[in-house]
């Protein structure tokens, strides 16, 4: 599972105080070069601006116009090689949030790696450290109230899941870091007060008694699930939609007064209170808010997609039971990235279609799994990304959605050599297949690939005397099963790649479940 999608299904919250992350704001000028493939096949985020598609992967940020060439930002300027957890942009600004896994006491802790912003479409970047506070507990002013608040002093679990930009403010949804805003491009950050779990609305002239804290028990504070923030959408300086672990929060005055929508407090409510994505579809005079609403604590809740065309007064629920991650729109068409692929509707969710197999006949690359984390639309081209790479397809009156795909997968080329490798290894068949990578020395040949156990007994024939062209390098997929369809045991397996009439190339695979 992606590290950036782990926390929203977990209620316990690891907490560590002290040791503030104290790196200052830095500026660098960046002139990215071109490359033929993405940085990583683990794609977390997609966003588009004008003629550019921005791709956030587990190895960093990339950009492309059509997939023919890629500009990589990892390990250059302000960027390292850590993963991208969120991208926010408008016509003037581009913000990118980073995150990584930190190992501590045999535990893996998702950690915020800071943010980068650019005002010139990625030529010049400024780095902003992950926002943290000093001390342990302080107070936040809210109208007539002084509200005790948790001071978030470390980047651990303080990672940014979403970014929204208006003309004057950048908003970040940072789970343990809660909802924050900056009006000075990240030099200072302000914690934004959202309603506690027991209130459906707050206003500055209310007399309030609650703590601003995403976790209970830390320094005696009363925690609120509604302060664990996952998603934020700001269509203008006044309107704000925020998704948390306790519902959807709406403000129409720039984040001062709030109304909270949950599964429990409306007649026609959202499906579930974990709101991991929120976006807005605009076409004609219509404005429809879409939310990925995951089941939380109430057994009556369900995962699915919730949408409202009346500003949140009522919600409709669709794709019940699906785990949604992201949305994109093309006029009246809505696309939803889910664990089962990309759903498409052009009639306001009355009916849905699901993408066909994502396979590129030109390169032979395919997605073997269904999970799609991100979707973006540029013109009539629909881009998708997930744990197996990036792909795009056309959706217009001349070519139906998903009828033809182009797949972009990164790999280490073998060139004209008679070599092969398998990735990932070790691999767990429960999580993903293993790919056997090879080339045919630039010549179209017949290929046979077999898997053997440690005693060199044949376990599985992957392909036999199949024609493979010489103008591409190839991946063949093994799902960890033998020829009888049984899951193989843990251990070391060998494989051979017979290309034409020459000696076979050999490789090794570790199976670990």
C-alpha cells in the first residue's frame, strides 16, 4: 500500500513531541532536462496546467506534455528523491508537497518532507519546511474564544495530503498538522480552527469549549477526528471545502465560520466520514462538489462517492462500496479513480462505465492490477496513475474512453545485451506481480520464459515461442502461481529467457509473502 494512503484507514495516531524541524526557506533556480520515461512506476498524484501534466511519484516530481519526453525535478534544485504527496496549482502558482517513510523502533512512520512552490511554471522553486510549532500546548484565537491547541513540533505523521491555492492564500491539509494556511508563501503558517466532533457549526461569536487537537491524551487535550485533515478545495478566496476523518467542512467567508456535514447530521448525508478527496465540477451554470467518502466508525456508514449540487445542503451517494481516491472532469463528464480502476459518468452519476484493461499494444506494457490513485484530464486526453505507472487514453466522440491506451513504465534498459532482470524482488504475490524484463537484441524473435524451483524443476511456463518485436524492450508478468494455478511457496526461484536460437539468459526471483 502507498505510504501516502495508509493513514486515512487507521484511527490510532503515533505522536512524538520535541525536536522541531528547523530548516529555513530556500530558493533555487532549476532547468530540468529531458528523459524518456517517468521517475517511478509508483504514481501518487496527477495535476494539469495549460499544456503540462504534473506527475507526482514515489521518487519525485516529473512533468510532461504528451508522454514523449519527461522533465524530472528529483535530485535537482530544491528537490530530493522523496515521494510527492500532493500537488496544488492555479494559473499563477504551483505547490508540491513531499513525504517519505521514516523507520523508528521497527515501525514505519509516514513523515512530511516539506513543500516546494513555483510562480513560473517550474523554472524557479522555493523550498518551505514542513510547518511545525514550538512548545507543546498553546492557544489559538478564534473570535471571543482562546482555544487550547496542540503544538505540532515534528514532521512525523505531519504530512500534507492536499494543497489548495487561491489568489491570496495557500491551504494545506496535513493530517497530524491539521488545516493550515499561509498568506506569505509559506514563511509563516496559521492553524485554522475547525468544528469539534460534537458540533455541526462554529462561528467567532459562539462561546466554545473544545481543544484544537487531532489526538486525545496528548498533554491532556481532547482530540477530535474532525481535526485530522485529508483534503481541501478552495475555488475562490471565500469558499472552502475541507475533508477530515469526521466529515466535510464548508466555509463561505475564507475559513472563519464553518458548517460540518457528516453521515450522522443530515437527512441525505455523505456515505462515510473519512473524506480523502474533494473536488468541484463546473459546466454551464452547474457547480457540483464531489467527495471520496470512506466508511469510518459508524457501522451504518459505507465507502463510496458523495456529491452535492446545492452547496452541501443535501448529498447523493453513488459507487457504493468503492474506495475512491481522486476526481477529474471534462465538462459534464466525471472520472473517479478507485481501487477497481477509473469510473466514468456523463449523466450525473445515473450510470457508470469502468475502464477496460490498460494495455499498450505498441510497447506491450500493461497494468496487471486495477488500482488507480490519480486521474487528470487535459483536452480530450485522460491521464491515470497508480502503483504500476502512468497511462493515458482518448475520450471524445471519435474514440470512446479506454479503447486505446498508451502506457508509460520506467525501467533500466538492457539495450542490445542478452541480459535480463526481474522487478520487484523479493515480491509478494498478494501485493503485486513480478515483471521479467528483457530485450531481443534489436531483432524480432521468438521468446520462451520459464520459472524453475531451487531444484530446477519447471514451475511455470510464462510464454512459449511468442513473437516479440526488436524495437521495444519487454516485460512479462508472473503472478506467483505454478502451471496448475497454485500459489508457490516462499523461496528462491530461477527463470530462463530463451531468445531465438541462442543460449538462454538466466535470472533469479525471491518470493516472500
